C-alpha cells in the first residue's frame, strides 16, 4: 500500500521545506511549520524569502542550490520568532531533478539542535525525580514517627505547664513539629505515586482560575497581567486539580520574583510541534505549550541550575518545594518544564503538555 507523502513528511522530526525551480514553496511539513512559525496555507505559493527574510541562510541556501545544483549546508543558524526565541538550527539544502535530469527544485531541511538536548534533559529529570522519591520515603520513615511523639509530648507539656514561659516553649515545640510534618508531607509527593485523575480539561479555564485565586494576593495588586491565549487549543486529557497546583506554584513564584513593586506577567499558550512526544502505542502527538513570563530580576546560572532542587529557595519563609512539585506533576502528565532566565531579564517558564484527547 502506497503511503501518502504528506503523512511521511509530517512524521519526520526535522523541518522539511520543498521549493520549486523558481524558489516558490511547494510544501512544508508540520515540524517546519512549528520551527518557522508559518502555517502551510500561509507559506505554500510564496517565495522562500517570505519565510525568514531574504538575508537568512534558509533563503540563501535555497537560492544557491537552485543556481548551482550542488547540495549545501550551514550549522547553528539562529531563528527569531514570537515563540521560538533564539532557536538554533542546522540547515541543509539538496537539489531536486526531474526525470530528464533537469534541476526543478530543492528540498531544505531544518534540524533543531536543541531537540536532542531536551530529550537528554527530560530523561535526566525523570531519574532525578525518582531519586527524590527514594529520599522522601526514607524521610517519612525516619522523621514522621518520632516527630509525632515530639509533638504529642509538646502538647502534653503545654497542658501541664504552670507558668507562661514553659507554656510558650511547649507551644513552640508543637508549632515547629507541625511545620516539619507538613514539610515532609509536601515532599512525600515524590514518593506516594499518586494517580492522576484524567478528564477533559480546559487549559485556559485552569489558568484563569489560578489568576482568580491569586487576585487576592497583595503581590498581584501592582502587577499587570497579560493573557495571550490561543483560542484553537482543545480540551486536554489531564488532571485539572494537579495542573491548578502546577500553575499556582509557578505564577505565585513569578509574582514573588517581581516583589509587588510593579511588573508584567504574561501568559501565552499555543499548540506546538516543537516538542512532540510519543504515546505508549508509538503514535507521535503534538503538545500544548504555556509560557509564563515575568519581568523580575531574573536568575544567574547557578540559581537557575538549582531552581528545581527541593528546599532551594532565596525567599525568606519559603520551603523551596514549589518548582519541584510543579515539575513532578508536569512530568506525571508526560510533559516537560523548562526555565530560562538571566539577571535583569526576568524569567520564563515553559510548560509543555501532550495533546491527548478523550476517545
């Protein structure tokens, strides 16, 4: 059975653009649409220069191959777009000949250099979360049982105290024991293996609900919030309660980073083919991406490296578990959480979730 060429091209992870002898785009696959941020309808029938501009290597390579008939390539070319900020790709162009040997077009291939790094980082994160789970299980066994005894003794001491100083000390023991127990409970999310309760969930309603919850937080009163939602995103098969927890942690972190002194929080959503994943059946599906951008002070490389490590925090009174828990639940959904930041440039958190649908 002959396969449809469109299905074959869309199954390729690299971007593929086919142009005719005049440099007019004939077709491009899904990966190319995602990298170039052009729909097939908008690109087909237009000169190749319309994709990234006449000075970009994509157009130059295409024209060079059409003029010479010799394959050519360039590495590490940057692509700037609304969503693909600073994306670097390797480009290759090869000539196409008709049955008589006459040059009648070219095929341009764009390979995202970061794709392999993302995959390696994702696998490393899964191993790291599993390691946290083993630590959490050990903490529960070694800490919670004796901690309950300490708290009980503190409560008994408080009831029997005959002077204010003793009662104050006993109450301190109870409070701190409770705080530590709650902290261990938060960390236990990595060990319990709680199951997701999957159902059709509207991503934008989840985000709006989180913003409604945070509207009462004084930190949000002096920040402007911009929603750049893609209205074409369908319902996801997800655990809405867990995603509320994810985005509540992430957006609260962004507000805290801006410190209540003003700033702008931007939430952007769209369907993306840049981070496609494979299902258990081997079918490749796109993802839904959510960008959370703040205009806070940003983080240096060392802070960024430690950001998702449990108990790492720069905020007084923080537990350092917000990002770790968010990353865990995103991972449980089969998605990824990435952070980009630099001092003085704010922070962007990208959450990608597989576009699974109810059957």
